[in-house]
C-alpha cells in the first residue's frame, strides 16, 4: 500500500538519476502517460522509456525542471499528488514553465506500475509551448 512517504521517496529517487535507486520504486513494466500535444507527450512503455523521458526533460530544461509537492493522498492501490512544476528551457532562461499538475500513480508491491499526469487551467497550453521545438532566430 502506498504512503505519502513512499511517494516522496519515489520522486526523490527520480531526482537522483541513479537507475538502481529508481528501480527501488519504479517497476520495470511501468507505463507512464505524458499529457499534452508536444514532442514529449504520449505513453512511455517500460522503465527504460520512462528514464529516457526524464533524461530528455533534463536536457531540454538545463536540468532546471523541478516539481514541488503540494499534497499527496493515497489508498490501497493508488496515490494522487499535486505539484507545482517549474523550469526554463535550455539556452533560453526567459522561456519559463510554471504550472500546477496532478499525478495519479498506480502501485504494486511498493513500486509504481502506471502513472498519468493532468495539468490544470491554461497550464496545458503553457506546457505544450514550453516543450515545443526551439527554432533559432525566432522569438518564443
């Protein structure tokens, strides 16, 4: 059964970038749905695809992307958390992201097996624009 501390530990493991630490909390058969309509959106099937997604997020944001936990709720199989996600694009510190996001995580044996994100308000448009390709010479 997930607990708020377990959710925090799972996200903390992601922040380390250490695959062995990540494997303690994220299942090999993980499925993760990235919301929106941008180059990062869609299902990530398996832990390697999810970790690649996280690496891409870091590279595209100069490792500035971070999530501040606001609240966590849990039951026997699921956790839901609300976060404030912020960062700036690599090479363009003026292109900023600041949105509120909800994540629903499904757990099995104290590991995340599925996750989905939902973005509140006008954050979806901001999220899509933030992760849109950067075209040199054009203002963003």
